[in-house]
C-alpha cells in the first residue's frame, strides 16, 4: 500500500476512533464510571487531533508521478468507421 494511502487510512481510523471514544466516555460517565469515562474522553480527545495532523501531513506529501496513458491500438477509429461503406 502506498505511503499516502496509509496516511489516509490511519487518519480516518484515528478520527473516527477518537470520536467514538469520546462518545463512549460520555456515556460511561453518566452511568457512574467517572474515572473510566474521563479516561475514554481524554484518549479520544488525543486521537482526533492526531488524525487531523495526519491529514495535514498527507496534504504536504509530494504528488505521486503521473501514469502515462496507454497506447492506442491501431484498430478502427470513430472517424474511419464508415469510410469503406
């Protein structure tokens, strides 16, 4: 997997995982687990900015080299299709 693709995958995993952790932590806090709720909220609030940082770093990577177009086959082209008729 190319480096840029890995940046994108990890960025979104961190962002969505962090948001899920924050939401889960808020639910745990309301259920009575004060410390574990704050731990999940704190962990999530660290993961989200890390994912945003990866998106920024991905935007600063050099663009991959452009692929050359495939050579055209010497078959019938649209302009020559009706010449023999």
